[in-house]
C-alpha cells in the first residue's frame, strides 16, 4: 500500500507515543512476523505533545491515552482531513486513498466531491453566487441540474 501513497505524491509520517526503542522493536517484529517493511519515518511522541496538539490524547478512555488518527496535510501545510479511529477498529486504507484522490480532483477541477465518490464518478458544481449565475447554469449544457443549487458537472 505504501506504493499507492507514493504514486499520489503523499509523504507518510508515523507518530507513536512509545519510545524510540519500542518503535524499533515494533518495526523489527512487523518485519519478522508479517514480512512487512515500514518504509516511512516514525516520530517518537513520548511526551504526547504532538498527540495532545492534534486531540489524539484521551487518557480517560484508553489505557495509553492516545488514539489513532489519520491527518492529511496539503503542500501548503493546511490540514485538509482528520479521521480518528478507536483502537479497536482498523483503518480503511482504501478510504484514505479515496479521500486523497477526492481532495486532489476537487482542487484541480474546482468542484465538490459527493459522498462515496470514486474516480470517474460524477462531481458537483459549487453553489452559484448570484441569480445571474443560477440562470446561466440552468440553461447551460455543461451541467446536469436537479435544482439550482445541486448541479452535476458534465
């Protein structure tokens, strides 16, 4: 899966509340037990300062206090997506890749991405900002409108 992120130009960075020693032991164990290499850096957040900053620290809910999260930051340093995962539930890499693709497509094409979107699916136009734009959009061949505020881009 790492290749899928790399292909999209995504730089992965792990964060662990464990010590560097425990991270190295975990990386070694993953390689030995599952034959999986961890090809990205992992930051040791042993004082939980980063986890706290991103609201990943929940001491009353979890023994270790930290919960898992996926945070997507764009090339300008703006957080575009955050998803928190209870420790009991695994992450969906497919969904994370879908979100990355959707963010990229929306930015490149200046459109809105509907729920459950996959590459190749219909996308939505931004809401018109004037009455004139509403009328133009409703008459245009470029859009498939359900109503003035809900138009697919053809």
